């Protein structure tokens, strides 16, 4: 029996992996309830009376340094310390979007919901984007008979404003944060930041703006709040622009894949048409981008699936970015 995990900033999802590759007993624990990753792992294993010798952990952090410091939670993971504490003979760490990219590479693209574009070119790179508590991004790069999943920190690139209102929003966000990364707006907390800025632009008290992502969505969809609706439109547009930038950077004719639960929670608050318009709005390169398909991936447990694939050494390889 082996352990696999998908550890984000808010939740840590664990499961056991049988010798035949079957994922069993998935269970989610809140990150805030445990001081360290080791304590969460111990809780999960002890409740099942499980003993494991190998583990693959997909984590919401860069994994090419030790210790691994989570970007949106206080957790710090020290490889050797964790391996010794759990009595593991093998511990594999990979970025969480890297794991999801490995799982995406194993999916049948023909069965996925598509937001425009033509057929994918499987011999060309693809990009996987996951807005959540943060903004994760990975690339899939075909190489000989394998697909390499490359971790990136592209979500921390500076936000680019393209319209007059976006420039006003960016100015307000810069006053507050200094460096305004894509993650500052294209994430769950980013929805709150966008709503806060919309309140200020409207000359309203920002203290009355929603304080949680779910509240932004609720006010927009159920109560018709125009400022929250505008925040969701900005989110859709800026995500499209970001996806288009990455498609150009990687030559992603293999497709762009949107993953994670946040987009599902937005429902029809995510404006697919606006997303696609901004995705293609790259001047002379518009026709190039019009060819590239964008997929919404709603398959569950992609992080766990990717961790299982990485542990088994199948469906591709994970490379640190």
C-alpha cells in the first residue's frame, strides 16, 4: 500500500494506492487544523490503520528547494524529516499543478467540454491552468514517447491591464499590494480583491464589499449585485488574457486546460464568451490563437491521479520548473 496526496493551501486530500494502481479511501483534511504536513499525514494513516513505505505528495509550492515552503499557507515541508518521521523508503514530491497536468495528459481530449478553437495538435505543447486559493500553472511538453509535465510559477507574473477600467483597477491594487501578480486577481482571494476594487471605483465603502469568494459569487448570481457581476466579468476577461499569453509563450497548439473547483463554483458567472474573446485578442496573433482549443476539465481528483501516475512512473514524467 502506498500513500498519495494533493495538498493545497486550504485542503489536503489523501488516499491510498493499491499495488494494482487503484485509488482507495480518499479523504480531505483542512490544512489549518494541523501545524505541519506530517501531523496531517499521521492523522490520515492512523485513522485507517495503514502502514505505507512509499508516498507521492503533490503540493501547492515550488518543490525544487528544501525546505518546501507553501505559498498560501504557513506549512513548511522538510523532505528528509518527513520521510524519516513516516518511515518511508521513497518520498516523491511534485508541484500540485504538475500532478494535475500528468492526469490531464491521460484524459481523452475528445470527451472534454471545449471553449472554442480547433482540434489539438498532440505533438505540440499544452498548458494547464488552475485558479484556486492560488493560481497554479504547468506545461505539458511532448518528448519522444513521453509527455513531460513542467511546473511553473507563471501565476506570479505581473498583471497586464488592457482596458481603461482594468488600468484603474490595477492602480488600486498596486496601491494595496505593490507588485500585482496574476494570482492577486485570478484566484479565490482574487475575486475578493476584484470586488473590493470595484467598490472603491464606484465610490462605495469597500468595507461593505464581500469578504469571501463564495459571497462574491452568491451576490452576483442570486442577488444581482452589479459590482460583484462586474468582478466576475473582470475575472473571466483577465483569465482569458492570461491563458492567451501562456498559449503564445509555449506555442500551446496542444490545447489549454482549465482545472480546479473554483471555475465550477462560478457556474454561469464565468463568462466563456468573454474569456474566449480575450484569449484571442492578441493583435496579429489572433488567428494563431483562434486555432487553439481551450478545455474545461471537470474530472475529480486530478491531483491524486497525477500523484499516482508519478509514483508509478506512467503517463509522463514530472520535471521541476
